[in-house]
């Protein structure tokens, strides 16, 4: 007898903490008067209140920010289409959090619910000194402020878990070993609570795929990825000097190793936006640069998102998808029929198109690939979808 043909096993992608989808948001979080709304105004080119008193932002302001990408710009210049649609990052400005927020201090419970609606966090750390901008605790201390923020988030997670664990424990008590998923969930939630009581955020603990599946039912506040934004005074930023930078780096090495830390100056960014005609000359004169693009791109990646391109003389578009998305699901972002009737994805790379200039030349060079349903789309792929909805309907 001939040997049995081995079945192709579909690779299992790693799981990540958080919601799976593309309508994800990143929230700007910090204590009052650290520059959150000023940053949001500049980032989104909007004008919302940025007054010098706590809680000037009560309802979270939300906006979409274009994700800068030289590849997208080149593709638009190359094809010259009337329709140009980039990827976007959804950003939410959340009001200042104060000590005791988990117990309702300030407008604590409302603010914490706003954070719960986000999928990642820009943690704003103020290091600039300005007597005209009062600090809620009297003096500037970004380490104390950050401790306050994450202490309150941990307390709120513990409060939530106390209730969730009671509910799941009742299911386990009733079902016993018959409900293995509930048993895993209970053990996972108890492990998370223990870590929180020890001062560890959920995202910093080690989790297996089954544990992550259990945690993703609950979307805990401290499970969200964090990017630390260091808001410096203009002069400090230009000189790249602050007494706090090394202290913050050492603090994060201990408390959140590997986390992204991005210095910027809200006052400088505001100045550049107020005088766009002279912005480039001012940056060159002072031998400095804006960090806004880096912040946006880092925030987008922190959400576990990426995008592929569709191109042509009618439209160039970036389609946002989660990392590790298979080709049929990516096709479904364009149109549901493409996912249902998926046949193949014609894939080529931006770098190859930029070098060879035409799709025909890319094909002639053997760099134009046909990929099937198990193909995992890569960031920046240029894709054409082959599909047939008629065949799908005929099989039903």
C-alpha cells in the first residue's frame, strides 16, 4: 500500500492579550495637567480645551490620526489615483486620574471605564517645569505620577477579579471536571489576582495560550500594552537633557522592562503647528526633529495592527488587519464576498514594485506570488484577490 499522504497542518498563531479586531483604540492616560490634551490637540490637529485645572476633559475626546508611511506616500505618487486612503490610529484623550480613583475620587470610576474602552495606553509623564501649569500634587515627579496611575489600575482590576472569580468558582463547583474551560479560567483569574496583589500588572506576567483565551474574556486594565510618553519642555527637548530621563529609564527597566519610552515636547509641537510655514526652518535651526510620527507608528503597532495595500490608478488604500491574519480574512476586509469565495491571493512586495516600477515587471522577475488560504499576510504586502462567489453559492 502506498504511504498515507500527510495532511498539511495549519500553523497556530500565537495569541495576544486584548481584543481581536481592527476597531481598536489607544487612550492618553495620566494625572491632571501633564499635557494630555495639548498632545491630543497637536496629534489630531483639533482644538479641545487644554485649560490649567484638573478634570478639564470630562468626556473622552476621540479622533482618528493618519498613520504616516513613506510606502503609502510613494504608492500614491506612483499611481496618482483620485482616491487615497491611509491607515488610521484611533486616539482617545482621557481626563486626569488622581489617587483614589479606584474608589471614586475625582471622577475616578467614569475615567476608569473610559480606559477600559481602550486597547492600549499612552502613559503621559510630565517632566517639564512651568509655574503657570499647576501640578495636582504640587511638584513635578513623573515616577510618583506613574505609580499613582498603575496603582489605581491594579486596584480596579483586583476589585473586578474578586467578583469575576466568585462567579466562575460557582460554575466550577457545580460542573467539576466536566467544564475544563471554566476550571482553566478560574485558575488563570486567581493567578492574575495574586500577581496584582504583588504589584505586577497582568501584561507583565507569563501566560500560555489557554490562559490568554481566558483573560481575553475580561480585558483587564493592566493587561493593555503601554507606551510611555515623556513630555519635556522645549529647551530640554532640543538639548536632549533632563534630570528625569535617566531616572525614568531606570524606573522602567525595573517596573516595565522592554516598554517603549518616547521623549517629546508638547510645547514645541504646538509651536510648530501654530507656524507651519516656518516649522521646517525652526527644526533645522535648532538641530532637532518632531517625534509625533514615531509616537503614532509605535501606538499603531502596540495595538497589534498592520496593513496591506491595494493599488491602482483609481485608488491606493491601506487595509488595516491584526497581525497573523490569513489571506481569506484579509480579503474579507475589502468585501465579504472575497472571503466567502476566496481562491488565491496574488502577492508582491512594495520594495520590488519600487525597484521594478510596474506589476508586469515584477511578474517577469518572478517576484509575483500566488498564495492560498493558509498564507499569513505580511505588513506592506500588495495584494490582488482572486475569488468566485458563484461557485460558493452553487455548493450550498
